[in-house]
């Protein structure tokens, strides 16, 4: 089993910055991608940023140029968010997938990010 622990959410004013972190603990073998999703009230969960084991990254068009995902090591990922707008308000979830004898994926419990003046 793997557990994901997220931190760094909170309240920030428009134009501000926040940094989210996620650490995978437990059986962390075979991790391929470490990702961030978000879900705003009344909306579907959407992919924000992906970090692949080979170091490549990808972003949703709505955050490209403002957010940066960093794979700090094999089991830790962070999301630096800048130039935040109220539209970025959501619960942000860490997500991990990979293969270890079988495919797996895990979700964190989520951390609230609120952008408001």
C-alpha cells in the first residue's frame, strides 16, 4: 500500500503564489508518474500537471506558464503556483500511478486552495 500526504494549501490573494507538496510513503516501488489534479465546486476533476519518471512534464493549458511541477525525488512532487486567480480555487489532489507486479494508482486526500481578496 502507498499513502500520499499533501501539504501547502491555503488562502491567497489574486496574483499571489502557493507551493503544494506531496510525499508518497509506504510501498513506493514502481512509481511512474506523479501528478496534480484539481476539482472546483460543481466541476469535474481535471488534470493540472504531470511529472514523468524520465523528467518530462506536461501542463493543462489553463496553468501553463504559471504553474511548475517538480519531481524532487522518486517519491516527492511539488507544484509551484504563481499569478493565481480566483479560477484556480479548488481542492488540489496528488495522484500517483505506476507498475509493481500490477498497475496501480493512488490519490491523496486533497488540499484546499482558495484565491480571494
